[in-house]
């Protein structure tokens, strides 16, 4: 048998990077290895969007009420 023919698939995927336990569990959020963005940051962004939407609705309601009162 030959040792290095077409059946040798070792190394096809490129060099492996050794990850620490924190990185595997999503601890290294800056590099986005093994995890999603910070849940607190996502919650703040969703809350901000909700508040902006509510402000826009209130403004529209106030405009509609002032137009009807005129």
C-alpha cells in the first residue's frame, strides 16, 4: 500500500486553531468564536427599538388629536 495517494485527506480543512474552554463556550465575545453577541447588548438594542416605536406612535396620536380638535 502506498502512503500518500489520493486517499490521504489529512490537512484538507486547513490548520486547526486551539480554542480554550471560554472561547468554546462563547466567552470571547469580541472575536465571536463559539457564541453570539452579548445577550445584554441585544436586549438593550431591542428595548431601544421598542421605545422608539412607542414614541413614534404617541407622536402620531398627538398629531391626529390636535388635527381633530382644530
